[in-house]
C-alpha cells in the first residue's frame, strides 16, 4: 500500500509539473503560442497511447483486449491531433471544412464502444467484435458524410459547417461514451481487473467530456485557437496515462448485485442489436441526400444481422451437441466402477429393475449371480492392497469374458463382490455361466495361499426366477446373496443355487440344496 501511495504521489507530481511547464511556456511565448502548444499536446497524447499499450502487454489476458482497445482509441485521437496541427497552420476561419482530422476524432470512439460492449466474463477478440466494429465504423463514416457532405480523399466539394454544430456533435458523442462507460461500471463486472479498467475508462471519458466541452466553448467564444485553455486538451490523457502506469493491486472479487448482473447482461446482449439499429437509422436518414452511402449502410446492416444470427445459431447447436456429449460421457462415468471398469452398484440397480420388469411382462426367466473372491482379506494382508487392486481388475476381466451375450451385465457389487444379471436364463444356463467364471478365474493363476490352495478362487450364489407372483427384484438379490453365504459356509470355491419361492411379502422362503 505504501509503494502504491508513492507511485500515485509521483504520478500526480509529474502531471502537475507537466501542466505547469506547459502553462509557463505558453505565457512566455505568446507570439508563438500555437507553435509551442501543439508539441506539448502531441507529446502528452502520444505518451498516453504508449502508456495504455504498455499496460495492455503487461496485464493478464482477461483485460488485455480492453486495454488494447483503449490504446487504439488514444492512438486514433493522437493521429487526429497531428493532422489537426497541420491543418491549423493554413486555416484561420471558424468555418470548419471537411478534414481528415475530424474523421479520426470520430473514429476514436469506435474502440471505446467496442471496449464498453465486450462481454465482461470473457473479453476476447473473436468474430463478433469484428462484426460489431464494421457496423460502428460504417456508422462513423455516415456521421462524417452527414456533417460534411463528403469524405476524405474523395474529389467532392466539401460543405462548410459551423463550429457550433461541430462542437455540439462532439459534445453529444463524448457524453454518450461517458454515460455508456458508467453504465458498464455500474454493471459491476466480477473480475477485479475488468472492474478497475472500467473505473479508469469512466474517469477518463468524463474528464475528457468536461474538458473538451469547456475547451470548445472557450475557443468559439474567444475566436482563438490557442491559449491557456489548451491545458484542458491534455489533462484527460495525462490522467489516463498516469492510471495506466500505476502498479496493479490484487483486489478481492465481489459478489454481483442482482441489478448489476441484469445491467451487465443487458449491455452484453443489447449492444450488437443497437449497433445494427443505429446503422439502419442513419442509412434511412441519409437516403435522399447520400443515396449510395444509405444503400451501403442498409446492406451492411442486414448482412451483419443475418451473419450474426447464423453464427449464433451454429454456436447454439454446437454448444447443445457438446453438452449432450458431456452429459452422455458423465452418465457413462457415473455408471462405471473406476477401478475395474465394469458396471457399478448404481448401474446394477437400474438394470436389475429394468430386467425384472421386462421378465415379468414377458414371463421369461431371469437369473442373478453373486460372486465373491475367496479369502480376499487374506490376499490383501499377504501381498498388499496394490496387488489386491490388480487382482480385482484381472478377476473382473475374467468374469466379463465368461459372459458371452451382450445383454448380460457384470457389475462390481461392493469390495471383492461382483454380480451378474443373466436375462432369459434358467437354472441350468446360470450354472454353466458360473462354472465358466470359475474356470476363467482359475486360469489366471493369481497367487493367494489359503486352505483352498495357492491361487485365487471364487464362490458363486445363483438365484433364478421363473414365476414372478409375489416376488421382487430385491427378493431375487436376497436369494442369490443367501446362496452365496451358504456356498462360503460350506467351504468356498463352489456354486450354490438358492430358492426363488417367494412368500406373500416378497421374501425368500427357504434355501435349496448345495450344488
């Protein structure tokens, strides 16, 4: 904070010293005050353009475009001032003819408007800002042609315009820019850097509006082109240069107020449409006096509106497609076990409910296998959890290979326990699948020294439902789970078939014999 205060004090001192030196030189060189004034003005304005450019290349990418646009605006104004200095050497009348400097003074507002209308959440140069820029540039050219009835570098006789009318035009333009920047600031962009930029922009534009309005009034009233009031010309640019050169500070992000959020959204979405409406209005207004310009403006406005609509529609379709892809991918991930890659418990519950309803509707058989790795805790204790995870992956792959039909489902039920749903499968078919699973797992030859031997084995509990009256999917799970328990009770490494006789409450009545 102390360093920033030092930089602020130093900047204020430099600005005050420059203004004082400027005033002193004007006072001491009254006969040559125009020759003295313009160098001071040009140095200040070009320095401001360079300061904004320096800030643009040093700030984060989030606001780099905004500072670049402000730098471009000051650059255009500096070009206009340079041309104005040359024009004033040969013009002494207060009747203003069409000059290239006035075109640059008007074009200076193009980057300002683009900086104000860019979305605050992602200010970036895409295709849309270029489209908006074309509309704003064309509108600016129409304003110039309306004022002067000609265009620079075109061989047409210019139409003189009074200084008061030109002053009013510039005052309206400046006031509109300052008002728009203030609205954008009231929108309270979430990013601290963007909020800081709009604070500087609004301060610069209001200072420029007040100083330019006072300067134009004094010059018209006094019928003089140079005097002490020239200090008003450079003050806003010295202000923005000083702000641009100040060190950046970390500012905490603030929560958006509802009014700010609504206003920001309105500016982000309404600005392009307003640009199109403005261009159409100007085109229609100058139809009688400048038919060629009017037709060009209307054609460009309609073309831009159509192009924007097509691009927005394509973006919407692409976004919806990407959203569907992301949703499908997320759904697949949510239904898969992250370790083994087979279906998880959530997927198992969904598929079992669906298959139970289908089997009950078609009166077809449905079998459920519960598979448990024998003495898996012993395996983890002996060889470690990493080896245990590797065994789970290999056993899951072996169990999956034992399912030859695409409609059958293998799921990790929990821990070292798996479950398989076999649709349209009776008891004999389920026993064949269970035996194939035991064979596939045994072929892995995974180490697990227990009372059963030296390799991993599995126990399987089977439940098959043929009649569904009084039963439920939960009861089928209960039957297969009880069969698995009996298989483990009777020595493990075996297949046990469970009863599927359901009571009136849907529970399993009893267990069948050992297989």
